[in-house]
C-alpha cells in the first residue's frame, strides 16, 4: 500500500508526553514517520532536478549574453591591456585639458562589473598625471578610494608663472585631498611646493614611497635652509629623488637633511656650488644614477690636489654640467662601475685624457656644449672601450676618421655622433668600417647608427647614403 504525503495530515498531531506510548500511539507514530521520510526523500529528489535545470537555464542565459556582448568574455590579461591603451596620454592632457580625458576613462569602469574589477585592480593604471583643477582633484580622489592597488602614484604638473616661480594656487587642495589621506599608499609623488606646503605633509608616514620629485618655490629670494625639509617619519623605501629649483641656488645643508645614503637615483635641477655638490655626493654611498644641475663657481672654491677622493662604488650613470673647471671635479670621483658619462668637459686638455683613461668600464660618452674644433686623437684613444660616443659640436680630422674606419680607434663603437663637415669622408669611413668588421668581427664592431652635422648638400650623397643604409646602418644627417 503506497502512502501519500497528504495522508500525513489526516492523522492527529502527536502530543509529547513523558509516559510510555500505548500500542496504538506507537503504531500511529511509526506510520507517520515512514510517510514523512518518504515524502522528504521525494522532495529532495525533485529539488535536485529543479536545481540542475536551473543551472542549465543560467548557462544558456550566460551564453546568450556572451553572444550579444562579447566584451564580457575577454581574458583579464587582455582586458587589462585594452584598458591601459585608453589611459589619457600626458601630452593630450596638457594640450587639451578640456577634453575630459579622465572622465572618459572613468566611463570604462562602468561597462560592467568585470571591467570595473580589472580597471581598479590594475596597478599600472595608477601612474597618474593630473592637470591641476578642482575637477581632476575630485576625480583622482574617487579613483584612489576605489582602486584596490596597495601602492599608487601621483604626479601633478606645476604651472610656471612669468616670474619663473610655480603657481601653487590649487596645491593646498591637492595636499589635503590626495597626499595626506593616501600617504601610506603612495609609491611615487611629484609635486611643486613652498615651505608651508612641504611642512603640511612632511609629518605624514610615507612607508611605501619609492620615488619623490619636489619642485621648490623660493619665496622672497630666501633660500631653503636645512630646517625647511625633513620628513619626521622615516621613508625606508625611498630610492629615487628629484629636487628642482629653477633659476635658484640649491643649498647643500638643505640637501644633506634628506636620506641620501639610501638613494640609487638623484637628480638636481638648479644651480649648485661644486664644493656643496661634493658634500652631497659623499653621503650618496648607494647612488647608481646621478644627474647634477648647473655646477658653478668652481674656480672660487678650488679643488686641492690633496683633496680626498669620493668613492662611488655603485655609480653607473653620471651627468654633470659645469660653468667651469669640470676636469678637477671629475678627478675627485672614483667610479669603478661607471657606464655612462655626460658632461661639457673640454676634450682638448691633457688633464681630460687622463681622467677618461681611468674609466675603463665607460661605455657611453656624451660631450655637450657649444665648443667647436677638431677632436683630439688622444681623447679618442682614452675612450676606446666605448660603444656609444656623442661628440656634440666637435669634428674629426680625416686621419682620425680613417683610423675609426679601420678599427684602429673606437673599435667597439656602434653609435657615433659628431660634426661631420665632409660627407664624402664619412662615406669612406663607413665602408672601411664595414670591411674591417667583416674581416675581424671579434676585434671590430659594426657601426649601427651615425648622426652627422654637415654643411654639405645631402642630395648629392643620397645614393651613397642609401646604399650604406641597405647594409643596416642608420644614418642621420643634420645641417
């Protein structure tokens, strides 16, 4: 006899009692229990069928939506690259700030939940440049508050007034809305400040800050002192520092208050006395890349022959521009790992040749300035290990070019720039170099790129230059 679940409700509701049930009560209870268990089993089976059918319907719905909206099934890696391509470029923002570049980008996060999750979770999106305006400050605040990145970047392009100083009208809002609230998450910060602004956020904790760029406004021609910049909390992650003070003098006491010993990159923009720069470099024990400002007044602060050398064991890239007397400064630097040097040194001085002979690891030499004349062969010999040589306004004697062509000079050079004067000599040198490199590839390298400043008409040498270009040489001729 099959019992239906409806039969269960025809029985009177059993009452609980501490007494032993009678035979009739026990029989009724067993019968109701059997009906209830069978009913529950049947109901569970029907529910499982319904759930399976529900899942089939959901899968069909998702498939239909994917056909209608294929953007929803893109892999997260591809989607992140697409979103990165939509980030407004710096030059677009600066040239046309009214195009609402950032507002347009923010709409990408509203396409669907997947796009929003990827956009706010992609750390590469948050290397952000803001064109200073109230609207962009609010927008950046919205971004930073929603993105899941633990470390974010903030760089504000300062506007320069006619006086040469920065316009800091909106910067207090930037500091209060973006720098202070997110100081713990900032990985990179670039900001123009005056003394009051800097003190307003220097007390914050910048535990994750790796890169710091400060554009300093000098008020009433009063120089920045050693008490004007000092972070009250440590910045253990700081590795790159850029201090810019256009048309002003950088004070070494002010710079020495910064954690120079932990920096790997230091860039100074402005004027600094050579003696002050020496004191700064003495503290930069871990420096790998150094770019100096305009270093001046070296003659009034002479370098003595007995001055202690500055040992920079990790320095690889050095840029120094001097108003005068660059040679005596370079003589103080011990750089066992130097790879690249950019300077305006007078290459005709014998003292210069001795400096470069000491730099056996040097691979890139860039000579700047407006000095003209023929390059000295002794100087070329002193940089024989270099693979990239840019000689600025200097020209090469025909005999020097001939030796470069045979590999007797600069056997390792692959990129050469100089003032060529005579294009026929350049063509002959390049063909000779090709021949030498093919005969002795282990001794002479190919010149892959050459830039020449010449007064000759390029049109008369077009066929010869094109033939050399067909050999894999990138040739650029400027007038």
